[in-house]
């Protein structure tokens, strides 16, 4: 893999980590539910979907070669995004309540 593909893969992994943290914060209510069977099903579906999306993106960029530094960049992107997007946990239920009131 040449240097250009490595840099593109690193940037995409960093952005993916940030987006993954946003999705975790949006789905926080479902991922940490009190109903055990619902939590298990939602976690399995969420992780499989996010993993498949990442592998499809990496396959498109560099034929699916995954190096350890790509995982490090996902973790860094997740950490940066998690700090900045924790407000989504409170925002999403408020939006849901407003939409529910409008329907009534």
C-alpha cells in the first residue's frame, strides 16, 4: 500500500471513529436499556452494522487491508467525537418528545 492510500485510510478511519461516537450517543438509550434481551439484540445489530460499514469503506479505499494504526485512529476519532457529542444523549429524547406532541 502506497503512502497516499495510507494517509487516506488514516483520515477515513479518524472520521469514521468520530461518526461512530455520534451514533453511539444517538443510540445511547437503546444500547443501555434496562430490558436485557432488547439490549443484547440492539448491541449485536449495532456492532455488526457499524463493523460492516467500516469494512465496506476500507475495501473500497484500499482493497480491505487493515493495519493496526487504522484501529488506533478509530479509537482516537471515537475519543474526540465522544467528548464533543455527548450532548446528543439529551437532545434526541427531547426531539422525540416534541415530535410526539405535534402528532397529538
